[in-house]
C-alpha cells in the first residue's frame, strides 16, 4: 500500500497534489478507487487521518460498485491503507483487523500458506501513485507498469500507465541530455486500447510534435477537443501543443476555459504564465510595441506565476520564469529578490538548480550588464557534475562570453584561467592544460592556475 511504497512528501507540494486528485475525481467519472486510495495517504501526510478514513470508505464503495465479484482482490491496497491509518491513530485493534484481512486474502489468492503474491492491479496502483509524486519516481513507475503488463499485456489501464511513464521519461531525457527512449509505439498502443482517453490522445499529439510530425499531432488534438471539450486534463495538454506551435491566442483561450473549470490548477496557471511570457517576447520584437499592452501582459504573467509559487513552493522552474518576467518589465529589484529567494534554498534537485544558475547568469549578463557575475553563476551550474540541459547551456554560455575576447587577442589571464576551469569541469584535460599555460604566461605567480595545471598534468601522467 501507499505507506510502504517509499513516497516522500518532500518531493511534492501536498496542497497542489490534493487539488489535482480532487479535480481528477470531479472530471473523470469512471472508477476512482486509485484516486481515493492516494487521497487517503495525502490526507495522512497532512495529519488529517479522519479525512483519510472517509476517502477509504469511498474507495470501498467504488470497489463494490465496479468490481462486486472481486472484492478481496481489488481491496488489498485499501485495506493496507486502513491498517496503517488506524495504526497511526493508535487504534491498534482496528489496525490488526485490516492486517488480518490482507493476510487472509493473500493466502486465498495465492493458494499458499505464506500468502506471497504480486497482483498486477497492485503493481499498477503503485505505478499511478508514484506518477503523482514527480520526476524522480518515473523509472520506478515504468517498472511497475512493466510488471503489471507481464500478466495482462492487453490491459488498457496498464498500457495507459506504461505509455505515460515512457512519455515522462522521454521528456526528462530531452531536457537532461540523457538517452532518448522512443515512446511513440507505447502511446499508439495505449490510444488504441483506450479510444476515449483524450489525455493519451494529447500526449500522442505532443510526441508527434516533438518528432516534427505536427500536422498529424494537430489532428489528434482537434479530435480530443471534439470528444472532451470540457475536460481540463486534456485542455492543458492541448494548450501546450498550440503554445509550442506558436498559436498563442488559441493556447490562451483553451487555458482560460481550463482555469474556469479548475481555478486552483497549478499546471494551468503555469501554462498561462508561459503563454504570456511568449506574448511579451513577441511584442518586444515589434518596431513600436504598445507600452500599455506590454504592461498588461507582464501583469498577467506575474499573477499566474506568483500563484504557482504560492500553491506549489516546489515548482522550482516557476521562480526563474517569474524572475525573467520581472526583468522584461525592468523590475530588476523584484527579479533579484525572487532569484535570491530560490538560490538560497537547499532542497532543490541538482537539475533544477543548474537551470536556476543558468537563468540567473542570463539575468546578470543581459539586464545587469555584468559579464563577471554571469560567468560566476554559469560556473556554479557547471560545477554540479550531473549531465543535463542546464549544465550544457551553462558551459556554452561561458564559452560564448570568453572565446571572442580570447580569439581577438584581447584575453586576460582570468579569461584563459576561467576557460581552463570550464574545460577541466567538462573533462577536457588537454584543452584545460593549454588554457592554464596561457593564463600562467600572463600571470606567472598565480597560485590557483599553477595548482590547477600541476593537478591536471599529474592526472594525465598517472
């Protein structure tokens, strides 16, 4: 059950997660057993155990309605959650009752005295739960659905979960310079088995768009808009598709509709912020941009991104995006404050931190006109060794600032020394040695360069 699946509240904003689950229950009228089970766990994490029990009762009612002939098989996760919540409430007798129900059911279902069993439904439910807790769980999500599919390869629900996990992993790979795993086949299969699931239809469209097959993708988006014009889960993906296609007006209209249906959705607020940011950048390219129009767009973007941060403090990319919007509006003091606020947090995953260093470096270079500060923060991103899109961009940004000066013969010792450090951090030892040698020729007594050179030469010779 959820209590033994290693799901950490530090990895997710509980308020935003609860909101997403409640929205899913509201708009997906099918079978909500999985939603009520995870909601009971979220309630426990929020110290609302009584509310957790009420959600488990709703899960039991859904099981009785949708699976009257498989009560025991379908109730294992629910009963496990009951046992743990009663245990945490120190109601040990009731906890033991549910532990016994789980044990007895497992023995009957497995046909062995030990009762060891791995049901595909439980694997799938674990997969759906992990999916809700963010990026770091996606590999485990894939494994859960793969396990479930070994028993039932044609199960529509298991195929849907597997396809979504593959899509998320691939998105993460594109963003983090990792190995791309094609998920197109998994999405096509999932859509074939779940013809009415427009979320899968939208993900298939986004995957086709990513593979430069936009026209086919758009046909699926239009089909989804016909099938579920009022389903926010689909609308947010449709808006992403049109934003990426450059149809910002259409994307904003779709998102406004989604926001009217789910006013507290962090994802919808975030997407609206990104759309308004794109519109600001478009307007800035005009010869005589409307000042009033610009201020209006900036105001809207700020409102939506501030809402994201307020509702989901762990949505780290929103901080950089908000800082960028303040910068575009020449509100540099507020931009500095929001960047400093996120830079001083110590709970940020490495990949997110690298992007924050990248964006703060851009802010220093473009808006504060400080190349030295920009380089300092790009280097900080580079020092974090995890290979990612953000790290690669930090490396390229430093080289872009240093190389023109060096190639034009105007490079100082610090320029060669910094480029040497970049090469060293990227594992290019020979290039680093050459840079440090040039730096030392210009600044012979610099201990930092001398030590770095000696260390590199020693590592090559050994």
